[in-house]
C-alpha cells in the first residue's frame, strides 16, 4: 500500500491519525498491524484481532525512530488511547504512515465482529472473575497479589492507601 492511499484512509477527528476498525480489518494484510496492549490483555474478554502482532506500548516507544518509514502501520489497543500515544510519538519523529484504530479493540469487536454490548460482556467477565477470587479476612473482602498481577489491565484497581502507607 502506498503512502497516498494510506493517508486518504486516515482522519484526524481527535488530533492524531486514525483509521476506522472496518478499514483496518479490510487492509490488515497490507499494513504492519500492532496491538500495543499488555500480552495478558489479548486473552481477556476483548480478545485480539486476527493477525495482529503484540508489542506492548512501553516496548514500542523504545523503538520509535527505528522503523521503516515507508511501511504503513496501524496500531490498536483497548480504546485507542494507548495506540494514540504511540501514534503521536511516531508522528513527532516524522512518520507519516502510522495511524491508530479509532475506538480500539472495543470498536473492532462491535464494528468488525458484530458483537453486541462488549462493555457489558467485559464487565460481566471481570465481575465474575473478581467474585471467584475474593475471600474475606478480618471481615474485609480481599484478593491475592497474584490475582491482582494477573488481572492488570482487565479490571480497574484503586489504591486507597494514604501517601505515608
């Protein structure tokens, strides 16, 4: 795919180069297609797009400037935020052939795979997993550190400790 065709497919509604999930699905064999989520997220309720290469965001950001500037590249994450960060980093280095999937894997699941309310499915899966992992100590519900580590990126964690704790 040439640069002109790739750029014609991108829009900048949020300030960065983005392509739609259906466009990414139709052209994934013609572009470098990278999921910037953590590896464990690809096996969660949202899954991973077929044919995607996984390079977590932190790893990808160390590679900015080392890639072929001619190869069109499409980045995806859960919602488009992390892939947008990576897109902006590549654009700052002069790349004109990188775009984020608008709406991320959430959009992929609804617009490409035709799944219903993926948010509900994601919440139900997370809630069921959390219920199964919860135990009570001294009257307080808890989960193990191993469970927390294994579910980073799948559920929202809130640290309620005081700064001096």
